[in-house]
C-alpha cells in the first residue's frame, strides 16, 4: 500500500503553519497541540528535516526540547538553512541550547545542578529603544514571578553574540533570551506543559504577534478544504472502501467521505459477535438513516464465535483469531462490492482504502528517536493486508482526537457518538476472561449495558475516559432468594486518562457503585457478585486481556 504522497493540497500549503522541529522531547507534540488550540495550524517534523526538501515555507519555527546535550559528539543539530528562512525562531530548552550552540560555538555546558520542576520567572523588559521592541513581545502579558516548569541539566555559559536576556529565574540567568535584531528567541522552560500556566500566552505571543500567523485553523474551514482535497485525490469516478466500527474516528472519517464522494464511498461494518449490546443495530441506524452513509453490515457472529470456541488461556490467540477473521471477511466483501459497483454503474474500480489514522500515530512514526534508534515505520492501523493493493486515504491524519470530535460535531454526528469511549477491535472477547461462549457474551453484554447506562444517568460519562464491565473466569457463592447460588463475578473498570498511556481508576462514590451492583446482580442472570477494579495503569492496562 502506498500512502497519499500525491496529496494535492496539504494543510500547510493553505494555512499559515508553525513548524515544530522535534529533538525527541516527550512534550514535542504538545507544542503542536497548544498552537492548534490557539487556532494556529502547526506541524511537527523530525529535527533532521532538510529545509531544502520541505517544499513549503513556515511562518515560524520552534525547536523543541530533547534528551541530548548539544555538546555530545553525536548530538542532533538542526539544518543551518533554518536560519536562512528569514522567519522567527523559538528554541525551547534543548532548542535554546541549540540556538546558543549555533550562534556561539561551545557555549553550552553541564550545569552544577539539574533543575527539574517549578521555578519563578522574572521578565526583563527593554522598551522600544535599542531593539525596536520585538524582544519584549515574547513575554507580553506576563507578570513577574510567573510559575514556569523546568527540566534541564545543561546551561548557557554566557549570552550568545547579539542576544540579550529577556527573562531570568533564581537558578537560570538565561531563562529567556532574544536576538537584538533578528526574531530569534530561546527559553529554558517548557511553555507547552500545563505546569507552566502562562505557557499558552507565550506561544500565542510567538505565533500570532511575532510570526503573524493567522488564527484560522478551525474545523469548519478544515471540512471544506478536506472535502475538496478528497474529491481531487479520488477523482470523479474513484471508489473508496472502509471498515467502520461505530467508534468516533471511523464514523467521522466515513461521514467526511460521504460528504465528499457520496455513495462512491462504501462502508463495511462486520458484526463479529462480540460487539456491545444492540451495537450492530444502533450503528447501522445511525450511519444509514442518520448520516446517509452507504453501509453494508455483515453478520459474521457465528463464524467468529465458532472460531473462538475452546480458546481459554491465551488472550493473544483471541486477538489473532478475531483480527484474521475480520480481514478475511472484509476482503471477501470488498471483492463483492467492487464487482457490484462495476456492473451497476460506470464507476471505476475500488482503488482506495479509508483509514482513520490520527495525528498521534503519525507523530509516533516520525518523532525523533535519536542518533542510534531506528525510526518506526507507521503501523497500519486497521491491520489490513498489503495484497489488497489499495491506496490509503487518511483524512484524519493531521488531526488530534479532540479535533476529530470537533469535526464530528461540525459534520452533524450525534453528540453521544462523538463522545463515545474507545472500544477495542476484539470487542468484549477480551473483556470475557476465559472462554468466549454465547452465554458468556450475553452476561458480559448485559452487565456492561447497565454499568454504562448508570454512568450516563449520573452525568459521569464524559468525566470518564473508558468504562466497561468484564466477566471474570471464576465462580463465587452467594445467597439469592434464600437460596445458595454458585455464580459468576463481574468486574467493573472505569479510568480517567488524557493520553491512554497512563490512567487512574475513577473514584465513584459508594452510593453509585451500590446501585450498579444491585442492578447487575438482580437483572443479569448468572451473576452473584460485582467487584470494582482499583488498579491504575501502570501497572495495570486499561483492558483486562
Ligand atoms: N538535555 C538538555 C538538558 O539537560 C535539554 C533538556 C530538554 O530539552 N528538556 O539541558
């Protein structure tokens, strides 16, 4: 499969763009996010990017932080051509040190003391006099003693030639520096993290006031441009196929395709027998009647459940069975749709495969991992095989999750779908610990349905990032209606997280848990106990298998 390199109008060609060059800091992508929250479009590329190969001119460049020391022999360095672009440049931490290194060789050294955590920043203003005022712009609207967040061990020995100090902390005499005639700035702290409360003001000062980037990156503008882009890419006859799951990403991508090329986009929903209660039906209604998407639903539940029978102790095996069966069915269906489309209309062959890849996946594949590490190639999110010979179309590949949600609202996708919790591809098969049988599926589904219903009724659904009921592979004793029972145990799991890399369990109040537990035991046949999972991630994972 090829990626859409033939892209006719990428956003950096139509929106003023701030380029973030990534030196491998764990926060680099946050710089891009913050700028987009300010409605300024921003893209991240590795620090090794050759400026001559860029093919477009950014309005400004930000050099990120990074784990290296600029004075190491194998330290990464920015293409010096960046200083010939004639646009403002802001260096953050390693980026500041890189600017100092470039302008004043060997001017960075290891500090005596590492500085990690909060510091209080004092702004030094210079007035309009000698510099024409641009040096004060970075810290406009900042007060003295503003909290900033530091994470560094190296420091500048002295000011580089033609730079002046614009901010200090008690430990960092060069917490902020600016070039006296060019719009080059460096800061030792991280404005992109929430621990620097005024960080966004600084990024706005840089992007909007100094770089003069327009604040026109909005989802309504993106929709129009993206529809235009898809139409050009696919052409007047081209056909696209894509799997949908009822999750926010695939639904938004599908709706966008529908708006762009109507019924030449073919959505396929595979019912694998381990979807949530009534899900195949609800998704079908929303996508077809509600959103007008050309959808084929394939009920393959028997095939999936048949293949899952007898698999007890190996969660990976469950995942593989479900993944492979899915591919098999999707491919068969793609052939059928292609044949039918060919016969009934003068449409072209199906050449394109829709994927709901998001920007974090792209970032993950391009972020700078250092001189020795190999850069990971982008994994195929849907896991579809190469021999399908389809070109990829990824309309969400420039967007963060919150932007996808906003886009969804913009496209008229119902709010409860836009805010849906993530649901794994292998479905509740990996929430049924032990063997997946139709009876176990029934129990897990019903319990999950009650839990989610109560979370919604309590107005907590959006506070929680992901919640579900799992079925444990054990039995416990209980008394129901004066009779001794020996039945199964449901484990409830609910977590809060911003990035799904780490997560905390959600602190429900006792009355809420009591209500959910009572309902599940009363209403779900086969369950006599309910427990709540109080494991964070790490050491736990969000899903149970
Ligand atoms: N490695 C450099 C230092 O320790 C830069 C750190 C950073 O960019 N966060 O100062």
